[in-house]
């Protein structure tokens, strides 16, 4: 501000309020699902007025996209460079498992997946904030392998990204209790074999 004063009122979005709304949205989403979730219900759960929510987002779709995208970016650490394709693949799988450790996150992911099949604009927006960060992390694994000479330059990268991401995500969504260290070791071996064949 030109006069050096802190902004007040609607001009200042207090972080504790935003944090309360964020937690309330994820709780409400996990409990009732996207279709039944409302901005008013989120505000009540957060213990804030409706205006506090609407100052931040014009709609529940905008709120969902913003907060889910932020959560994905915050919880998707860089995949460690192990020096080998096999090690990097396993490291990437471990990152995805860690990100999906919260049972609430799995419930939210399943519900939102269903909603994206009904709402094309939601599907497109969530692709940008959820799928792209994961594909960027997976692309680093492939790029490093190509630079080391482990994989050829002409690798079909899109298919390679699908191999790295899709099998584990489907297992985590529909059978998370079957994801253990042995499963991840076998899956990593299968993915590496598949990447050599792509």
C-alpha cells in the first residue's frame, strides 16, 4: 500500500481463516461428496461467515480447483535422483503412495473422479492442477533416464508417463490395502520392463 498501512476488511484475506476454510472444505467433501457440498456448509463448518468464503472464491468449483491444486503441489515432493532408472521408478512410486496416505484424500479423489465424468469443465480444470504436476514429476524420471542413456531419445514419453502413473493410482483408489512393499517392488520391475519396450 502506498501509505505503508496494512490492508483491512475485504482487502486482507487472513491466513488462519483461509486455513480453516481449507480444512472444512476437505472434510465436507470427504463426508458428503462434491455434488452435495455447498459454500454455505463449508462456511458453517469452518466457523466463518459466508462472505469470507465468497471473498476468496466465486463458486464451489473455483474453491475445489484452487484448494485441490494447492494440496497436490504442496504434497508432491521432487522425485529423488537415485542414479538408475529402476531406483527412480521406485522412488516415484513411493512419492505417489505417500501423497495418497490420507484415507480422506482417497475418498475425495474417488468422488471428484466421478464428478469429472459429468462436468467437462471441472475435468479440464482438475487435469491442469492435479494430473499435470504428477506428469511433470514423472517426466523428470524419464528425462533423467534418457540423459543417462538408460532409455532411448525416441521413447514415447506420453505412453511412458501413463505407465509410471496409471497402474498405481488405480490400485490406490480401488484396492489401497493391497499396496505394500512387495507390490511396489513388483510394479516397479514391470514398469521398467515396459519402458524399455515403449
